[in-house]
C-alpha cells in the first residue's frame, strides 16, 4: 500500500494532536503547528496536480454532491481557524494575557474541524 494523501493527513493530525497537548514545549509546539498549517495549505495544490479532479467533479457530477460541499465548507472553516490561531499566537508572544484562553479554545475547534476535514476527505478519496 502506498502512502496516500489520506494517510499523510492522518499522520499529520496525530502529530498536531501531540503538539496540542504539549503547548509549554514551545520548541516542539510552534514548529509543529506551523508545519501542519503549511501541510494544510499545500494539500489542495498536491491534489489538483496529482488527481484527475476535472473528471471526478465535472464529468462524474460530483460537484453536486453534498459531501463535496460539506468538505469544502469545513476546509474554509479550518483555514479561518488557522488564521485566527496565527493571530492569537502573535498576541501571546507579545505578552497579551487574555489571548492564551482564546488560543486554546480556537485550538480545540481547529482539532475538531481538521478531524472532520480528514474524515470527509477519506470518504471522498478514490481507491487507487
């Protein structure tokens, strides 16, 4: 079995989960979360360049599937939460004491949204 994008996303989720529970270890937490965000941004580019998306979405009419639109909505939610995480992380580094609680609650929401993105992506994945 090859290392599919789904397995890569699942592995990155597990690493992100470890970093979520180790926020005091900044040398691990911050680079891991940054790498996860870069991974999330790069995954759509990988899929567009390595998968026949035109055939799947247009020719097979998957563009009208509820699961595709749910996945897309969850992706937008995940990207918005990641942007908010970056903004609150910058506030924490500047010394704002109230930003830590906001960052933590956004992190929980991001874990849920990213988990749902991975699950819906797994349902949408075509077997190789």
